[in-house]
């Protein structure tokens, strides 16, 4: 999992970057790397990205190139392993 923490006012600040952010995620999905993604919280406080079994350096490269990260909308990020049970 790649987990983002957002700035508190992400909804007010994201519009100029949203299309590029979604395109970035769609491209990873089309390559078969990104399986699912979604915001968490109401209003969003972050996001969770579910990736296929790729190495951590690839996840870091994805995040570094994300327009939300580049624009400073992501205040923190981390990679966590996820063990699927069901």
C-alpha cells in the first residue's frame, strides 16, 4: 500500500492538479501496477493506493512523480505491506 496524508484544505487547493493526478493514477492502472485507489475521510484526509506486487522503489517513484506530491498537497506518505487474508 502507498498511503498519503493530505493538507487540511486539499479540496480547495486540488483543482489545478486533479486531472493530472488522476491521469497519473490511470497510467499506473493501465500498466497493471495500480489495482485500486481512493481517498479516505470526509473531507479527504488522505488516500490509499493498492499496488500489485512491485518493489518499494517503484512506489516511491510513482509518488515522487504524482502532481499532488509535486504541488505540496501531500504532507506525508508511507509504504506499508498488506497481507491479503480474504
